[in-house]
């Protein structure tokens, strides 16, 4: 006998077969995992990247290997013209747009008490990429998402939005702004059939974290996993699963930020 919850998950996933998605910052990490997750459910995917052309091309090849259609679009989504061009490229290539995943993000690793290192350039870059870019992508995509009749936007925030702990103070602030903007966008776009949500991962194993903690990476991960109620930590695939869950889940969930951190924040943060 098939578990009714499993059956519901299968049916919901089938609902996005044939739909079109844009995933920003999709050359690696959470973005790449999300592009592949959507492709496995039958979506066509536009893979956006800023610089890593070889990695992005590899993601496209994997999407196609899953049986999906893929397109590449290079550009920094902190620039409005890039966002508009990206959306038009997706619609021209695939004929429609149903799903937008705002994954592109950046950070700097600056000790929280080192205020002097947090200059205007750091503030501008993090707010531009982590907040303004997401808004610009939504603005560009809005007419097409509304025309779809039922559409989804998911942005990648962070538990730093709630704990105030992260790679640097501007990063925490930018993710907090993204969470608040998710609520505002959900209010505006809900009447048009567009759900807007966010995921808020804890620390994610991979290149970013390795760059931040350096040679202490393995011991850092082991220590934090030991502290977590679920005794583990996030992989890009874990976050992609949460994004897919928001996209294919209840039609009544909007304006929410789903924490994905193995329970780390239950113990006071990381």
C-alpha cells in the first residue's frame, strides 16, 4: 500500500512537470542542486551565473541528462538590465515562466566586532546582491508569473536573518531584509496567484563555508553537527529539497521563511 503522504508528494511534484523555472546563481551549490531538482520533476530551467561559465555549462548538461531543457544566461543580477534580459531570454526560449528561485548571494567573512572593516563597498555589494537583486528579478518576472495563473517565487535567505550571527553583520542585515521583503511581496502578488516564500538555511557544507573557516573546516563541521538535535548539517541538496517542497507543497503557504538547519538554532545559533 502506498503511503498517502508519499502519494501526495508524487502528485504535487507532477504538477510542475512542463513548467519553466529561472534559478539565479545556479553554477554551483544550492543553485545547481535546485536546478537539477526542478529538472528531475520535468521543469525547463534557465541557469543564471555571474562568472563560472564552465560550472554553469556542466549544470546545464546535467539538467539535460535528467531529460529537461536547459538554457544558460550570464550576468550579475544586481544589475537591473541583466534581470530583465534574463527573464526575456527564458520566455523567448521556453514560452512562459512559472517559477523564480532567487538564490544568487554573496558575503564577506568579517569578525562581528571589526566595525572598521565594514566599509561602504561591503555594505553596497551585499545589499545589492542579496536584496536588491532579488527584487529586481521579481519585478522583471512579475508580468509572466502573473500570466501563468499559478506561480512560485522562493528566495534563499539564512538563519542569520533571525539569529544575527553569520559571516558578517551586513550579511545578517541583508538576509533579514530579504525575509521582510518576502512578506511584502507575498502580500502584493498573492491576489494574482503568485506565492512568495523563502528558505533560511543554517551553515551549508561546501566552498563558502570552507573559505570562511579555512583549515578548521572539518573540525568546525563536526562540532556544529554534534550540537544539532538532528546531529547533522545542511548540504546544498538539503536546501534544494526544501525549495522544492515549498514549490510543490500547500497552495496556502505564502510569505513564510522555512528554516532548514537540522535544529541548530534551537540551541541558540552557531
